[in-house]
C-alpha cells in the first residue's frame, strides 16, 4: 500500500511538471533568463529589445514618425548621435551618457513631453533598462 501511495505522489509530480512545461510556464530552449550585462552587445542584447517592444505595428516600424524606425538594420543609425525631435537639447542616444540620452529618459518615464515608452505597453524590465544604459555608457558601440 505504501508503494502505491509513493507511486501516486511521483505520478502527480510528473503530471504537474508536464502541465507547466506544456503550457509555456517554463523557459524554452530559445529563451534565456534576463541578466544584467556589463558590456552588452547592440546586436545580441539591445536590438532584440527594440524588435520585441518598440518596432511593433504603428510604433517604431517602417512607418514611424520623425524617422525613429527601430527595425533591425535601421535602429542604430536612427538613434546614436541623433538629436531628439521632442527635446532638441538631447541626443536620442549620447554615447557615454545614458542618463542624458533621451531614449533612457523615455523608457524610464522621466520625460516632460509625451509618455513613457513603450507607449501603451508594459514598461521594460529593470534588467533591460540597465542593459540599455550599460550599452550607452560604454560607448553605444554598433557590435
């Protein structure tokens, strides 16, 4: 009888794990947990954030206002050392100065014009924001 109870507990555990894994409540092989990186890569760490959170339909895609297209292959040239159209005293991304870069001001919600980005969406995680800031502070390299 004890063997039957133990078997039932094991099967219940296997069922529970299978349920969570099959319903997307666990990391997939292609997902990696978010981590703060000291020297993030634009192509590996920053562009994927733009692609998933910013370059959505009616946002920073090919029809974006003020030339702020954040699609792969266009984002870097549209943000680094480019004046902000909302605050011309600031660069969208000022290499070496994340706190004064308008991109960071907007994603942190410190802007005086418009709303926090992504507009109408969930705020970026603190890890993603820190990676963007680290990328900018380390020179905003196109790597």
